[in-house]
C-alpha cells in the first residue's frame, strides 16, 4: 500500500520536480539568489551613449562691465578705426600751451607762442623721410659742405625710441649722401662715448631720442647754436598706435628740450621746425 501511495505521489508531481519537496525548496532559493546577485553586463563601447555637457555662462558682475567699458576707451580701439591725420604746427602749439599752462602765467604763455615763420611745411603723409627732407632743405649739400664745427649738428631728427631712430637712419639714405650721421640715443651707447665722438669729428645729422639729446646738451657735448633744422617724427605710430607726443614721458622730455635753447633759436628765426 505504501508503495502504491509513493508511486501515486511521483506520478502526480509536475514535470521537472524530480526531487523531494525539501530539495526543491533549496534549489529554488539558490536560483533566486543567483538571479539577485548576478552582475549586470556592462554596455559595450559601441553601444555606450555619449554624455551631454551643458556650460553655464557666469553672470557678468559690475566689475566686469566696468572693465569692458574701460577697454572700449583705449586709444588703440579709437585710432584703429579712424583715418590718420597729418600733424600741423597748430597741434604742437596746442600741446605746448596745455603743458605749460599749469605753471605759467597768461603773459608767459603768450611769449611761448612761436611765429608761423619758424615752421617748415609739414608732411602730408605722402612723403618718405628722404623726399620730405629734400623738400624742406633743398640746399642741403651746400650747407653740409660749409659746416665744420665740432660738438654740433646741422639737423636733428627727434623720435620716440632707439629702434625707430635706426629705421629713420636707414630710410634717409637718398637724402644724406656723404653726410656724417650720428645715433643720439641711450641704448647700448654711453653718453660719455657720444660726447667724445662729437668732440673728435664733424657731424651733420643727428637722429635720436629727446632724453639723450637733453643729456648731451647738459654735459656740454652738443651745442645747439649751429643747428638749422629740428624735425619731429610726428606722424609715425608704434604697435599701440601711439605717436611720440602721445607718450607722456616722451612729451615731457620734448618740452624740456625746447626750453634748453630751442625756443629762443626759433624766435630768432635761425632754427626751423618740421613735422614729419
């Protein structure tokens, strides 16, 4: 009877239940644990989706806005969009008045005004340096031959830097001919060496910066009395689009140089001023 009941129980079990109830329960628990702990397969590189990045632009502060406004007022931004205008004698007269107005009386300012006769024709931006010098000094060869005074020059060309002075010397080859030219700037040249050179030989043309020319005059190495032409490198602009008179340090040195005998020579009409 017991055997019949056992056979009957096996026959009534569903397919796949070959073990006892206790065995079935253990295997079922094991399978469920395996399903729960089985790692999720990682996506292959081919199926990996790209991540989207969103950049959040920082809000503009008041300081940033102020800096932006200041940048817009730079001289380079203004000059880059404006057409260059040639310098005129009136420009120099106005700068002189503005510079001296803080420490001069009205009468003294009037005495600083230079007569129109002391100004040469200004460069209209169509000239090279050689062609401009030929126009303002057509009798240069004769003047050069008659000049034999040491510690002096017949013509001074004033510019903003040593590099610019070298450029000007190279560009005046067609004008200078056999003239003796001297570099009058501070870069790599001691002032004592320049004084000795001026004492030893006759120089016709001097090209340099106002600061070094002032120093040579102070030390007695350069006498301005024989000077006939003083030319400012007025219209040239540097990388920042500044002219020489736009640079405060250069402007100050130029006006200090003018007071060291240049203005009196201009008023006596023995010296002419040119704006290149």
